[in-house]
C-alpha cells in the first residue's frame, strides 16, 4: 500500500512538472490592427492566429487587437519594433516618409490590377525584408486591398471638380494627390473616418470599396468613381527578437500559417472587390466608371508622383521598379 502511494505521489509530481513545463513553453503574442473585426484583413488575421495555434500545438498563441484598440495605425510599426507588441499589421504606404519603398504601392496607376500588384510585391519583397531586418523585424505576410477609387458628394468629371474640397489623407501619397489636384488634405485614419465625414471634416477621399463599406461612407458621400488607381498592401510583421526566441518547430509553424494567410488574403481581397461595390450600391451609392478626362488627369498625377518617388528612392527604388516592369 505504501509503495502504491509513493508511486502515485511520484506520478503526480511528474504530471505537475510536465504541466508546468508546458505552461512555461507557451508563448503569447499581441498583434494590433487598425481595422474593424468585420474587415476581411482582420478576419484573415483571426484565422491566421487560429492556424498558428494549431500548427504549433498551442505553443504560440496570438491575440489580435482590432480597430486600433491597442495602438493607432501610425503607432503599430514602432510598437512592434520596440517590443511593446510582438507582431502587428501595418498599411505600408503610411510609412513612405520614413523610407520611400514603403510607399511604392501607393503610386497611382503603377500597378492597377491584382496580377500587377502581385508582381510589384514580388519585385519589392526582398528589399522590404532587408529593411525590416535592419530595424529588428520580420515580414510574415502581406495582402493587397481592393483597387482604389474616389468617394465624393457629387459625381466628378475631371480633377478640376476636386479643387478646394476637404480630402481625407491617410498616407503621404494620398496627401500628395490632394495637393496635385488642388484639394485640401486632412489627415484622418480609418477608425476616425465615419466621425470625420459626419462632422464635415472630410468631403472626399480615395480608398477601396472595402473601406467605403466598413465606414458606412454611403451615409455621407454618395458617389464612387471606380478609377482602380492602385492596390495598397497591409504587411503583417513580427519583432525579430520575439521571432528568434521561438524554437525552430514553432517558427516553421508560424511561417506556414503566414504563407497560408497571404494566399488566402489575396484570394479573398480579389473575390470581395465586386461584393463591396455591390454593397455600396445596395446602400444608395452610385458607383460609376470614371470619365476619360478624369482618368487622363489622374494618370498625370500618377506620372508626377512616380517621378518624385524615383528621385527620392534613388538606385534602390529604381532597381525595384525596373524588376517590376521586367516582370510585367
């Protein structure tokens, strides 16, 4: 009887020890995002977190913090770089002033389709990975938004119709577009956009049908010119020290889930493009093909911005654009 008790006691200690080791081995990451839970990027992040949990046998758990609840959009990159968050999602074009290549996919009419956008991503990916590594971060995956158009209160036929209106700018590129067409740029991130439109702070902006639907833009602006001007990307990044602290099997599971999220995200974005435009129409918005004059005017804006971008990006930027053009 005594032997049995000792055996049971030893087994209990081993069991508790194993539990303690298991608990200690589990790692938790915070992943802030700037977009609402219903947005397809956020839904993809949540699925990514579930896939990571499964792929790592529960050793790595990722908590997604949506709708700028943990950090606002412009703060996320610095939070990941500084280790306040182990991972995060950022809109790459937001950081063009820091490094020109971040703004590459915000240049109007450089890449206007999913096929072109993927080629632009592949042409720039190694350069982006190198920059992130220098800053102590790792690229997990990136996904494009649907093509960008112009939301306005009235239908516009040319760039002249945009002169003087209050234009929402969410990145250096969208602020520059406003300057070039004579609009008044107002910096507003997506989480504050609905309020900005309701109070008249914003009268127009360029973005995707996804953003238009998520923010209920149709309650304030009634027209969308489907210019398909560019497809900006969200990048999901991780702190390199946090990544390096994971064992090899956990890293492999994380990267596999990231690759799946990237493929799923691109497919979802492309599939939902027309769905979002249909939802805008159902809610009373007029979605229209831009006039030839508006397209001519906006392409001139794109040409100017590409020249300016190449001047700032130098040899590094030219090499990326040349690689993209060679792949087209």
